[in-house]
């Protein structure tokens, strides 16, 4: 799972080269919000010093987006799904999954804001009474 804190730069370490089919490529990130269905497509600079072992990126969550350098607005907070595509190493980078060589990884993203007060509501099947828990 990828954890993204709102309004800051987040270091993300993945193992994408395991499923890559070429040695020179770019990565296309696709994040889809589970509640709204909103999709964000972006690229991020790879910072890895040993790409045969891991792939390191900085994804900055910000109100001001630059989708070509990993700066993206992820709102609302909560769970998102991610898909990472291997892209041909071309310039300029294309933000289209249809142009991808293939999918190298999928998973979950949790976007959170430490300043938010989140309330969770649970409904019991037995009593149908709602319980609200403050975090």
C-alpha cells in the first residue's frame, strides 16, 4: 500500500522493474478514487540508486498540479486504487494508458490529512443502530 500525506512530498518505494519488459522506460501512475471514480494520471521522476532492486519516487500532494513531475491533487482523502504502467522511453511523455507497454503493478493508495477530524459510522446488522466513532 502507498501512503500519501496531503500537502507534502511523499517518498514512495516500489519494485517495478521485476515486471518491466524493457531496460529503458518511463512509468505512468494512474490513481482512481474508490468513492468518486475520479482518475489522476501522472509521471514522477525516478530517484533510485539501484533500479535492479527498487524504484524510488517522490509524489507531492498539492493544490497546484504538475502531472509531469509527480505533483498531483488527490482529493478527497481516503482510499484510491493505483495502476502503474510501463511506458516507452520517449519524449514527450504521454499520459495515456492506451500507449503503455503493459501494467507492472496494481494496489491501494491511502491519502490522508493529519489535520482532518474523521468520523466513521458503523451500522450493525442486528440492531440497525448507527455508532459514530471520532478518530
